[in-house]
């Protein structure tokens, strides 16, 4: 029996969607090695990294120096070295700067930048007892944050002298043997939480012009997630985003891309590509350096990205894992005799909160990916996602309690179903009518089996006379796709849903494991409701289509098994409401059945 063109096209579209759905979801939500927990590096050592120019190297000569250390008495300039080496550590006790209670930054007074950043308002893991909660720590002592990297500049500065220290400020000063001095200042401001302002000022007291080149600002390194269950060896969950000076959206570089370049023996350098800001990020948190207003430049001159291996403590076991690291390159400048030059950079150690990031400017809020729709970033998608997030937050506060977000998801599901009720009702009614037409369709196929074009024309006439839309069943799903993707993006990246619990799910942004085991009742329940819905859906009489729809129920269980439980909750409730709607439509259909018109 030959199939008409419309049926062939419809089946082909379904097959393409079935094959492409997994890669699409994998692209949008890469699997993580472990659920929920956020970056937590090994405990900070008693010493902190230096800026590549330690005050003094202990021990007699090079043999006593740590790996990568720089001698303390070199000439004023040497052949430039690589800026990529791990930082050496000074023996200075770090100075802690308080960021208005939202941030605590530990700064090395020897010039090694920030080695540890603590966010006390965010817990590392889901722990019921508040007294046992550990705060999220964004730290990587080997690759510090907001540190001036001088290795490639050829400058060698002497020991650091602390000029000023307060609860929110640290300022130090160093100089070369030729008299060139560098003052560095780290400052937290209570009015701008999660921000650290860094200022570096060079002064040239000599009678000769000094060329400043090869300078870089460390953007830090974001370790991957760590949980009580050790993650797979060398897994990674961090990326680097760079906002080009002439680009509307940042360019993201995944660890896979960076590792691919490393295997080819190439380093990921973007010198000569100006950037407004550079962010090293995980799912919910990020470190970023934002170019401030400088004397002769307003953007960074380029970027360097690396992939590093760290030994992290996961449940008392050291696990080697990868992390992304980046640094911002500063444009060369000349420093005239008896003059100075300065630049100011804003550092962010922040949750990826859309509202907070939007206040920073420079479109840095785009790292949250609110406008992601498959492979595109339409503006309307960002508007829809932000509306849904605002509604979720408002409803969760209205319900209150620990289940606020779960109840908000159920309410939103009801609203979506009500909005699409007319279309779904029309679709179900059309399918019922098509089911009633099966005897006539069978006769037409037998009568015109040798003339496909006439068969297609006669079928179209039959459908038109009986008010049947062949693709009516697909319309509700297609029109709900933007809402589905908006919810997916919200559950995947909204910091507000992190650690939000509902029923047995401890975190709606993660799969609903039970007792730490990969047993996820919401995904199984969703598959069961989908199978029941298929059984209740009017049949077209095609056994192959029935088998395919039954297969789809099983396929969706596997598809949603690794999805955020908030999204699975939405789809499960939506399926239950669809079943109730189909039962109601069936009752209405029996009361007002339209007589079938013969072809």
C-alpha cells in the first residue's frame, strides 16, 4: 500500500525530531558529573601565591626555591617568561576583605592577588541542618583572581610593603631597582555586593621613558563541582565566556574545545582581539574581570585560556579534575619620565543572578543564557524566560515554605494548559473525526492505489468536507515548545531554583534522585502518564503509528531521566492535565458528534 505525500512528510519530520532531540538537549544541558554541589577547591593553604615577583625567596639559591619561583635579585628586565605557569606561594598571611557580608576575599599582601573567595549566603551542598552548611567557595590558590601577572613583561619588582589595610581595603607597593614603582589596591564596596575593585598604578621617577608591555590580569580558575560522591576522573563543568569589543553576545569556550586545542599542541590565545569582559563560570557561579575606564583604553587587548588539572577533595578522596582558567591581556603603553599611569578593573565573584548582573552593564547578564532557544538566541525568548522566572519567584514567595517553587511550577502548568485549552480541544476533536473517517480512507486507498496524486486530492477533499486537520495533533506541541524551552532554560540556570526542594526532590534544578541513587520517580511517572495518554488518544488505525507512539513513551523516560526535576514535574503535571482534558473532550464529543460526509 502506498502512502500519500503528507503522511510521508509527517513521519519524516517526526523521525528527524526524534533523532535530533537528544543532541539538542545534550547541547543545551551538558551532563554533569554529580548533582547540585558547587565549586569547592581543596582547603586553602597557609601560604598564598605571589604575583610572580616574590618579596624574597627563602633558602640559599635556586635549589631552595619552589617550582616556578623567580629569583629575588634579578636585573630590572629579563627575557620575558611565560604567563601560563602556576603561581608560586608566599609565606604571608592573607588579608581578608569583607564585602558587605555577601563576599569575603582573602588577598595576598605580597602581591599574589585573591586566593580565596567565600559566598556566605550560598551553601555548597543540600544540608538540612543550617549549622552544618558549608558556604560556596570560589578558590584556586594556584591560579588566583585579580592578580597582576608580570612574567611576560620582563619587570622584576622587589618585596611588597603594605601601605593601607582596612576591613574592606588592602594597598601595597613594590618597585624595581631602577626606581619604577607599582601600587596595587583591592577594595570591596558594600553598596556593590560580589564586586572587588582593583587598581594598579605605575610611577616612573626616572628620566627615561619606560615601556609597559606583557601585562595581564588573572581572571581566576573555576573548579568543577565536588560532592560527597566522587565525580568521574578528569570531568569538567566550567566554561569561559568572552565579550568582544565589537560583539553583541559573548563567545563561550567549553572545556572540550580547549582540550582539543591542547591535544594538538596549541594554546588558546586571542591576542589582538579586544574584550570588554572575561568570565570563568560554572552552572550557577562565576568569576569575571570587567575592563574599567583607563587613561588610553577601555577594553582588554586580548585573552589567554587554559585548561588545568586540580586535585580536589571529594568525600575524603583526592580526585583529579579539570578546570578552566583565563587571563586578560593589557595593551602596551609608554610611561614618560616623572609620570604615572593607572588602570582600574572590576572583579566579580558572584552568583549568576540575572538582576545583579544586569546592574553591572556591558551585557554581562547574557552569560545566564535567558534567550537560548535551540541553536538561536532570539530576543523574544529572553523576554519570555524572564517573565516566567519573575512569575516563578512571585508565586514561590506567595506560597512560602520550602515547597514554594514546586507549587509555583504546578500553578504555571495549570495556566499554560488553560491558555492552550481551545487549541488542544480543537486538536483532539479533529483527531476524533479522523478516526471516524478510517473506513472511507481505506476505501479511497483501495480505489486509487495506482494513482497517488488523485488519492491525495480525494483525501484532502474528504478532510476538508469533514473539518479535519491532518496536523492538528502537532499544533499544541509545536506552540508549547517556546514555553517548554523557556522553562528548561530557567530550571537549568536560574540561581533562585538551586536547592529548592519539592516532595522527595532535594533540588528542582537537578534530577530527583532518592537517597543519592539514580532512581527518579518523576521521570518514571511522566513516562507512565504519557503512555496512558497515548492509549486514550484517538487512533488512526495505523499499527505502525501506535507502536511508534508507545516507543516514544519509553524514549521520553530516558530523555527526561537526566533533566532537572522541576522540568520533569512540569511535564508530568501537564500530562496529567492533558489526560483529564481528553476525558472531558471525549464526553463532549459523544454529545455533539458531527455526522461524517462521504467522499
